[in-house]
């Protein structure tokens, strides 16, 4: 968040931002800052439908490809958990409350005025960069101090919008000034760089005093209320204080800078004493803030790849003498196999029993493979689930994953001792204030009890049953005890939406036989992949329906997510929801992997020639073989059928031009927000168990606008199998695979089939003038044929259907004519 108002002051009041060029250099990005910035820069994202993650991912790729073309090597550092001392809890509550209001008010007509940031976009940002080979690391807690320390250690440029970096001794470029769209022919990117010397010369502030200046201006460590008396004294000293008018933010910045300039020749300790006086608590906060600005030993340095080389050192006479070993760090991860990393990865994360997490966990956490929420659950006993686009008449879309959240909480704290002495080991460093002073140098719901608590005022930290004062001591006590009053009755405080407000829902440990079967974090690293998969099924309370070990793991995972969603949903899900989710999975995961992310009509210029080739392929007995299983069908999926299906689905990527408040179905978006919650927490659990399943990020599974339009299409159709044929083409491997998966889900979930909504039927035809052409494609998805050829095709179709029904004997299953799998096991 930084220092409020300072960016405007630097740009408008002082001439300290100079034009510069980025080329052939190492840079460090403030990751969360960059993720939000790129989402706001990306055009065409319809956040009112939950988010278009494929568009966002493609935009991220273009941005980093632009950097790469100029020889810029980036390191991206993400924030970790909330600070241990609770200094940002109030801020986090206020932001969560504000996000809820924005998500509840967003509509297609106002979604571009004040963009919201779908919380799952953070995962999209991370996985996109990882897939591109960009080095992306996660700090234990806040990333700002680590970023500045790495930049100081390696001499890199920091790129961010956070004004705290004005007060650090590193090169700082404002993120919004990086003109990535205006790459010069000489391969550099124009930008605006902060000139620290010019700032000190124009203001008269001692460069060594900048960390203290940043603190006295009020930042995340010390708020304005704590500094109100000092700000008043600074304004009076400058003769600009007017009691009736108060002190504006601009006046505060100007007067504090003036106050610091008059003391530029004094030692830092003297200036500090003069500023805070005898207020010991304020002095404690200020010193910690200064130490944050001047951190010297970044933990993340352990995870940056490096190469070592030996150089000859000449002696005074000029002859060859001893040899020295030098280390060169690199931010590029494409050649990481030939590079080294530190054998020991340091961390400030501490388990509840005072011990450090196992090595595998710390490594996965550093690589952003374990989400930052885990750090909050481990160390704080509370965490936030940011609001999604939801409906006020429904409960929070996160409640669908409450069983997983409780189980993860129990799993993470299992085996940890709960005595108060051991609980407070993790806070030992916070109480060593006297040591910090010596080193400060001048130069350098549970629904059973109904224990939900509403946050009636964000000024009060309400984790326990009773209200707590907003003091660091009470916050430490509350967080360390997990929001409870005794070690035997510990609760997790989960911040989610309830109606229109932010609520704290208290969750207790799970009970029963499953608790005794849960391993510790250390045990997980010793388990086999098969053992971890068995444990995964137990934890999500699903039955493993897959008996073939060669069954594609991605299909198994998406089927499990759908089954869990339907089993635990708080809404009334229909058959169309599952059909929509599967179509989205096929497009973003299967089709896009074959043809790439084609999102313009120009990319479908070869559709007609592909139809001819596919027509020939459909006559190949090997391709049309009826006993192919899922794995074989995936292997036989062709480029041609994917391009044809992609062209058919193209129009669903775009919002209906006639969409307005009356047509907008917020309840439908809420339903799919539930699905996104399932995806996110399934992957969280997957990561904590060392990935028994492949990691599938949401951009390969779902798109808000696309899913919304596909659902409208399905809900407006009387025969949804015709829609499936229209999309994938009758007889293709895509269609057969789809029907095979869906028929198995239908047997297990027994979908409800409500009557067709006439309004949906009307809306489903409003995707442009292509609807008439689409009907023709539905009847004949491969290409135009003569009437005689059509008769032959129909005869062959009937023969195939009759043969398939006899062979498989699937009874009244309406998908039986399209299922080509010989597996007919009944549910037990």
C-alpha cells in the first residue's frame, strides 16, 4: 500500500522522475502490484461474469514477451501471509469489506468503470509466469522488504507502484511508466526512474534519513493516528498549521519533509528521539519500520539460481596468485538445470509447535506452488477469502468448500503442541526490541455452536468471542490461540461474505476416525504418489471411480471437482452446469492445447479445408474404432476437429451486445463462483499433498463470459445432445470422449432435468447472425454433402448406433449411443 499521497507529490510537486530506458538488465517486480496492474490494462475482460482468465493469461504472456525482446530478465516476488504482528489486519478487513461491495454491485453496464480483481486471477498470474519460465518466488510474509534487500544485494532495478520504494536505497521505476507498447527499434522500453539524489538535493533531506522519513509520513507499519501529534508539531514549525482547517495530506507531506531537512546534519537516533519523544510504543513501531526499509539478508536469495566460476587473482607484483570463487545469480529459469540453488532454504514460517516446516513444504511455498493462505492458517489462525461476484440472496460461494477448509486447518495443525509457551515461540523475535535498538546505526462457524461473528466495525479486531482492543499485544494473543480462549477449543477464523458484510466464521477441528489417519507435513514428503492419492480421496470424501491406473489424471481431477461441487453445493445445480463446465474444460484444456488460444476469426481461415480432412478421417476404421478408451481417444484427437470445434465455440467468448441489467443472471454467475472456489481449494489441497494430481490452473478450466454463454445455450435447448454434436462434430474423438465422461458423471450424480426456460431459449439464439449457419453445422459439422451422400451417412449412423447399443447394453442411458467405452461397471 505504501505512503499515501507521496506518488502525486513526487510527480507533481517535485521534478525527481526522469526519463530512462530499460534494456539488457535484471529487474524485480512487485508481483501482486503487477498482477493487478496487468488485469486493469487488459481490455475485453468481463468481470461481471466472474473473469475471463484466458484473456488475462494471454495478456501476461505478451507483456513478458515484450520484456524478453529487450533483454530484460525479470524476477517476480509475491506477498506471502499476513504479518505476524497483526499490523495490517485492520487494512485487510477494510479491503475485504470494500471488495464485497464492489463485487455485489458489478454489472455488465458498469464493469469497466471500476474494475474488480477476481481473486483467482492471482493463481492465473503465477501459473502463466511459471509456464513461461519466469522466476517467480513467494515471500514468507510481505514482499516489500525482501524485494528491496534482493535489489540492494544484486544491484537490480525495482519496478512497482508502491511508494515505500522511494525511501529505500535501490533503483526504482514506477510500474505505470513502463511503456511496454512502445518498444523502440533499438530494443529498449521507455520508463520513468526515480532520481534519489535529485530528491535529496531539492528537499535538503539527508539520504541516510530516508527510511525514517518514510515512516514519519505514515506507512503500513505506523499509521497516521499514531503520528498525529508529530504531524501537528511539524506543521506548526513550518508555520502552516490552521486549527480550523486541520492538516491535509499534501500539507503533512510537505511539513514533514521540511522538518526532516532542518535536521539533516543530526544523527538518525537523535532525529528519531526528537520525533517520537518518550512514546515507547511509537518508538518501537518506528524502529521496526526502519529495519524493514534496510533489511540486509533476504531469505529469497536461497532460491535464485546461480552459477559459480573461479577467477585468478593477481598479486601486488602482477603475477598470478590465489584463486577466488565468484557467484553470479541469474533470473532466467530456462537453463535452470545447469544452475545451482542453495541446499538450505531459510524461512521465517513457524509451525504452531515452534518448529520450522519441512524442506519440501518450504520449497513448494517459495515456488508459489502452495498458496499464501496456508501461511496464514499455519501461523495466524485466521485467513481471508476475497469476495467473488455473488448474489446477496445466496450464502457465500466459499461455503461449498467449508469441509475442505476445516480439514486443511486440522491437517496443518496436527501433531503441534498447544501449550502457551510453545505457541509464543514464533513471536519471540517480536519482543527483542532492545536488541533492535542496539543495531540501529546512523549510516546505514462452526455451525454447531452458531459462532459466526459479524465485523460490525473494522476498527475492532474480532477473532475471539469477546471484542479485542486494536493493540499489538491482544492481536498476538488472539492469533496465536487461533481465535479461541483455550488450547482444547481452538478455532480458525475465516473471513468471508455474509449478506452484504464481512463476517468472521469460526471453524473448529474436524472430528472422527479421519483425524487419526491424517499424516503430518513431514510424513507427506515420505509417502508414495499412490498413497497420497488415496489420502486425497479420503480427505474430500469421494469414492475413487477410476480402476485403470493409466486413466488420464486430468480427467480424473476435473470429474472429482464436479462431483464434489454437486455433493456440497448450497445452490440448486442442474445438468446444464456440469455440461457447461465440461465444455469449458474441453475448450481451454484440450482444444487450446492443440491449436493454441485462437480468439480471432482470422485464426479459423482454414476451417473449410479442415472439414474435408476430418470427413476423410471419419471414414478411417482405426479412427472410428468403437472400443477406444479415454486415453486412446485423447491420443487420436486431431488438429482438424479441434479447429472446427474452436470455430463453433468462438462466438461464446463474447458478451451478447444486447446484454443489460434485466437479462443479466447474477444467480448463474454465483453458481459458477462456487465452482471456482472448488477448483481453487482442490488445488490447495493437491499442493499440500505433494500433487497426487497434476496442477490445473483455472485458465485451463474456465472462462466467465464463455461459460455464461454456453450455459444459456444449453438451458435454451430441448435436446442438449444436439448442442454437443453442434460443438464437437458427430463421431469425432472429441465428441465421443465428452459423452463418455458425461455419461459416467450422469450415472453418479443423477442430474435434475428442469423444463426449458423459454427466455433462455430466446437468449441462446442472440449470439449474432451466425445462428442460422450454426443450425446447418449442427446437422452436418464436417462439411457440405449432396443429398445422396447425406442418406448414406444417415444409414451408417443408424447402423453404428444400433451396434453400439447392442455391444454395451447400457439400458436407458440417453448417452448410450455415443459411449464407446467397454467399461460397464455398475455403481456399488
